[in-house]
């Protein structure tokens, strides 16, 4: 009897251990699932698997719902068309969707590549990028041409901006502009021309000199136009704008002014839409409000397409500057070429 009583606690202890083991086994089964292999899935993985299975099971249902929605939108568009209402849907109407391309051709003449330092060619590249971007989003995009494309400019574009080969709505040509366009249609835009452009003829091709020269090659675009025997003109900047600073227009400035005029049909509004505020420009007749122009900040956008306020003063100063630069080290010459002359 005593022996049986002594064995009872041991039996109870073993029964308790067995119960605990069964509970732990049940808990483990709730946490993981055996896949028939050595790997098991956690609770989170099971949920993810179940969700994936449900997604696959409902694939056809989703496809059917998409078809129904598409059919419903089609019926709505047809109903609105019958009522004479233009359907725009949920898609946001972009500015470019309203574009009405102009027949006017705008050409950047890149034949001055050998006259520029590498850093100036890089600036020209940035200006061309700006022209391309503005033409893509304007209301009246022009027929954009890059001619005499090669040399340093092409090398830089190949290295820095390889995507240029995929540009849309631009004609990139290695030939000169007068070789691919009729001379009767050409008008070279140059500040040295005595002719002032009053109106744009959309049957013409207007040429912008692709030159960042800091006024070291003054008159070169005018001379090129005369040499080729083509028409030339300058923008009517002096008729609408007064500035304290030298009236410099970069390549992209001229390009954007043409685009702005095509949209607004007003030269003054076009000029003041594009010209940087730092130039201190005011409309003609409001000279009392004339601010302090700052060409220093705009030095990286200078081009030969510019309007000068003092012909003799600029020429004499350029000559003295160029003589001094011949005797300066290369570093100093580079620094001085960044600076605009007054």
C-alpha cells in the first residue's frame, strides 16, 4: 500500500508532462504548417500565401469588372458626343495637348564651334537644351533646326546628354543651314543688322547664331549673312525695352522671345515674359523706374545675338581686353572671359 502511494506522485508528474507536451505540440501546429518537406511556413507566410491564392482566383473577376468599366466609359463618351460635349475624362489636359504647331522654322547655326572654348561650348549646349524644352511645351511649337552640328558640341552632347538622339520635333543636321533651306526663306537674326523685325513671317526660317563669345567676335553673324547674301534683321528690343546694362540676349532668350511672340502677338509682352529680372529692364517711357542691370550674373548665357548700347565704347574696351588676355596665363584668361563688358 505504501509502495502504491509512493508511486502515485510520479505517475501524476508523468501525466502532467505528457499534457504539457501535447499542448506545446498543438501550439506549434497553430504557428507552423508542414509542407511535406523540411521547410515550414510561419503564420505571416500562410496569410501571404492565402492572399496570393485569393488574388489568382479572382483574376477573371477583376478582368470582367475592368471590361464593364471600360464599356461604361465608352457609353458615356458616346452620350456626351451626341450632346455636343467634349469628353476629357479624368486625364488632366496638358498644355502640350492644346498645341498648334507653327510653320515658322527656327534655326540655331552651330558653325562657330571652332571659335569657342570648351566651357563656352558647354554653355551653348545648355542653351540648346533650354530651347528644346521650351519648344516642347509651348502653345505654338516651331520647326526646330540644329545645323552644322558636329565638333566639340556633338562630342559634349554624346558624353553629357546621350538622350539627344531621341529628341522629338527637332531636325539635327551636320550640313549648314543654307544647304538644306532655301536662301529666299532665310532671315539671319543679328543685332548688327540695320533692319528691325516688326512682324514674324511664318513662311520664313529665322536663324540664330549659336555662339557664346562674350563679345569677342562682334559682327560675325552679320558678316555671315552678308557673305551668304541672305536677309537679316534684329529684334525690336530698343523699341520696347530700356535697360541700364548691356542689352545681351542669349541664344535661348531669342528662341523663347520668338515662341512668346507667336503666342501673345505682342513684342513688349514677349520681351518681358522672357528677359531675366536681373537685367533691370523697363518698358520704353518708364525710364524713371530703370533698375540697376547686372550682366555679371548672366555671363554664362551671352551669345553673339545681342543688342549693344554703345558701339564705340564696347569695341574699344573689347580690343583692350583682348590685348591684355593675350599676355595672361590661361587661368586668368578663362576668368576674364566669364566677365561681360559694359
